[in-house]
């Protein structure tokens, strides 16, 4: 059974807070990180030689933030992270999205945020001087991979943040893992539905079924699947177009017969068959009645049977015994006793004529006294 390959593990990630001036540029943007290699005033990061923010890192950060639908919060003094510990409210100072991030080569990563009126007043009055992002970075290289949130602060590096960041990191890793697992579960569920598989089908079962489908598609459309940039949806659309064209095209009369014509022929053929069967049944029944194998009361039954199953009627007639009384006379062809023939002679007189060799007509004349 096929097995699913696992991707190599991603580098271990760390969380930290950094700080930049909150002063906005002419475009209304604030700088989240400087460009290049840098460290915190308190010596952070402790698990990497330094932090790195370059064009590639900026691209990773922007992609990371753009993948999130909800906006990122900018709070006060990282209270969003501290709320669980100190129980204080964590109002937002502003919000930003991945689309609001911009990299400026040699300068740093900037963001254009939406400030609340209260935060805007604090900034205008210089009551808050720094913006402190919570960054996600690779522990080995220090390369920044994402931004989790940010805060207005007057302390570049806040004391007691290590424990808070550890909890935030654990929560983030759990959320990320759960999100990936949920995404995989949803994908497997969709594939089970697509292949009409039972709900208990494993990933290996689904992979095997998927491979069968791929092989069938390659066999059915070898040229299309061999082309660069092949997509199943494009193939389906192409097949749909072909089917629509076939439906709209007029059929070749040399190859196809219209349905109404075929139905008329079938009706005519059925009538001819019924007429032929009725004629054959009539012949069998008439002969059977004449031979005494059928009695007159049986005629209707025999005709109904023959119309349904002529072979069954023939079988019955062949095996039936004829009734002799229906095919012969009681006098066995002789003149009934006590009756006269055409000459007016009875049975005794006819016997005398036969014995004497006299013509019955002449004898009848003698009886009547008539001469020639």
C-alpha cells in the first residue's frame, strides 16, 4: 500500500519583541524593523546570532501576514500578551493587514496602520514613542519569518517578557499545528466525498484511489496530460465543450435514425407480428375444433393462450386426444333405420334391391305403379 511522504521539518522558530521609532513618514507609515542584521538593546536574540531582515525575509513576512484574513492588532505595552497574567484589559491602539506592509531596500519593513483616535492623540502628544513588533524568527539563522502583533511602548525591551513570549510561542505553535491538521482533515474529507469512499478511509487509501484516478486520466487523455501546465479543471472544461458541441450538432442520417421514425417502425412491426400470430392461432384452433381436440367452450381460452404463447397452444393441441363422437355419425354412414332415402325406400327395401340386383329407382316405380 502506498505511503504518504512527509515534508522535512521546518526550522525551529522563536518569538521576540523589537522596537523602532513610532514616528510616521510622509506616507503615514511607521517602521516595524530596520534592514539588515540587528539585535535588541538587551542582547536578544539569545538563541540566534542576530535577527536578519532582508528582501527575502521581508517577502516571507508579507506572505505570512497576507495569509491571515483578520487584521493584526497594535495594542499598548503588549497588553494583549500580558492580559492572561495581569488580568487587565487590552484595548487596541490600531490595526494593520498584510497588504499594508512594504519593504524598502536598505531601510526596513514599513506598515501603514489604522490608529484609534485615542492612540492617535497619544502619538501626536509624544506620549508613546516606539512601536514594538512581536516577531517570529528562525532560531538558527535569526531570519525573521513573520509578525504576530505590535504594541505602542516607551520601553524598547520590556522586562518580564520572556515568560509571556514563551506562552505566546507555545500557543502559536499549537494553533499553527491545529490549523494544519484541520486543513489536512478537511482535504481528506473532501477527497473521500470526491471518490465516494467510506468515512473511515485512511490517507493511504485515499492516495491509492487518487493514483488510480490519475492513471485513468493519463490513459484517457495522454496528449493533454503530457502538455506543460496541465490542469484537471481545464481538461474537464474541454470535455464539457466537446459534449456540448456533440449535443448541438445534427446527427448523420446515414448513421442515425430519428427517434420518431424508429418508434413508428417498431409500432408497425408489432402490428404485423400480432396479425401473423392471430392468423396462425386461428388455423391451429380451427383444426383442433375439427379434429375434436378442442371443444367449442374452449375456443376463447385457446385463442387467448395462443396470442400469448403459440408454442404452448401447439403443445396442448398435440397432446390432446380427439373426441370421436365429434368427428363421426352414430349410423356409421348408413341411412338411419325407419327413414326413407331419396327414392322413398326404407332400409329393408333398399336391402332387397341390393340382394336382387334391382335399381332402387326402378323398384320405387313399381311400388308407385308408374311405368316408363
